[in-house]
């Protein structure tokens, strides 16, 4: 047997135990997203890709003859977002004329939304880039104009005579 000096045992450091994170898991998740600026853009991109895959997989343009829109079932009118999913499907399949026929306002807004996402996400994903995309600022007046145009589109698409029947989906 080997004799061990007690002084040697006392001076030997104890192995480090892994620290267990405590506290609110939601708060940790939000804090991690702030600490890692790439997390939020990738999370949004992942959700968008999942939604796009679901829309392409289910093909909402298959005409079954029944509607699932509660607004249309209750009132008989097309809602302000009616045709948006079909327009999104046609945008994803690069059929822009048919997409515009189903929801012109959503197709008009899509490039602006994509630009605003890229202007926000690129600096977070690639912080060492020296150039930045110009940002598109939404002023209250611009939002009012867009929502007013969307409201007019909602009313016009429900009028039952030509040329407004073109908007009917």
C-alpha cells in the first residue's frame, strides 16, 4: 500500500460540478435571444419556412366548394384577408398574376415586408458586414394610407357588379 500524505489531499482542488441554471425558463430563453442576436431572425425564418411548406403541401387552391372562413360563413362577404393563403401559395409557386387576382394587397405588401425583414435580420446574422440595407420606415401616415387602401379593397371586392367582380375570389 502506498501512503498518501494528508497535506497533498487537502491541497488538491475538487473537480468542478456543472452549474445548473435556475430561474424562470422563459426569462432565460428571452435573455438568450438578446445575448445571441442571430436567434430571433433565424426563429422567424424557420417559422416562415414552416408556414410556406404547410401551404405548399396542402395546396389551398383545391376547390372543395365549402369555405372555412368564419367571416364569410357569418356574413356572406369576403373578409379583408380572404384569398391571402391562396395568394401566398401562388407567390410561392411563382404564379404572380393569379396571386394578385386572389389578394392584390397582400402581393403588393409582400416585397416591402421581405425588405424590412432583410434590413432588420442581415445586421444580426452578419454583424461584421460593413454595408447595410437602407431601412424602410413605417410612419403613421404611411400605415394609415395602406390600411385605408386595404379597407377600400375590402369594400370593392364585395360589390356584386363589374368591374369589381374581378376582385371576387
